[in-house]
């Protein structure tokens, strides 16, 4: 039985798909380090949309996410009533390039197409047409059936602090491999997830760029075990 991911190319995007994704951008979102706002993108002429389409299709072709789009500008927001000297007194807000987020939405479309019929049926969060409210309804129905049949129902709730920050990237990529996601899409997401960096902005001053201080973990690791 072949358990290897398929080797087909990622389906290219079209100018119409990019234009639709642009209409869904929120105007009030703050820009990243390139200072290109969503409002500016919404006013791009047709030739710019064609250029963006070409860039995204090159990202698909080479399964590589541009490094400049993986650098976030972190803005610390002070929590009222906390000690100003303590790092925990600030909530970090990461600002990414608006163009990178546009590319992300197109990549997400491809990922949803690949995984829609491969995820467990009880996964409700972050899926089109489903919500966590339906998971809650399912739990209530399960408890009610237990009462009706005089069966005890036990539940375990886990709240993981900084859950997204704690995701094991190699483990996530391995699960995608097991789901037989297209190989190029896995490699692209590996490029997207690894080698990310940030600079901190306080008022109008930025911290030392990664290229000057030595980027930590900037090299995209290979994964010979799977491929």
C-alpha cells in the first residue's frame, strides 16, 4: 500500500481568485514592515493583480515562501494595571505583510481542498460551514442520551496555554504526510512555517533586523525521512 504523498503540482491560482481574495481583505488591518496596507492593495490596478498572481504561482511552483514575508513586526501593547517593567505586562501583536496574508489565503484554499474529506468527522473548528457551537450541541446531545439511558458521561477539557506557539511543526507536517497531502503543498507549508523571524517596534523605533543579529533557525530544514 502506497503511503507516500502524491507528487502532483499545486493547482495554480487565477487573477479572478486573487481579486476575490483582495475584496475580502479588511481595510483597518495594520500593515507589516513593508507598510503596504490593505486599502492600497484594494486599489491596485489590474496589472498589479496579474503580478501578484504570478508571484503566488511561483510560490506554488517552487514550494517556497519568500523570507521577507516571514518577518513580523511585533508591537507590545501595555496591559493596564500591570508593572511597566515586567515583560508579561505587554501583549505582543504581530504584524505581517499584507501581501503575505493575501498569499496565505490562497494557500489556505488549496489546503482546505486537500483536507476537507480527510479530517475526522468530529473536527468542527476552523472548517467551512462548521463551528465550535455545533461541537457544543453534539456534546449536549451526548450527555442527554446518557441521562435517558442512565449512563454516566465523563468529559475532559484541556486548555493549553499558547497552543499555537507550542505546535510541533515536524509532527504537524508528518500528519499531513499521513493524510497523503500533495507533496509540494507539504514542502510549501514547511517553508512557510520554518525560518520565521521578527523585529520589535516601540513607538517608531525597530529592533535590530534578523540579518544583523543572526537569524535564529532561519535555515529551512530538510526532511529526508518522509521524502
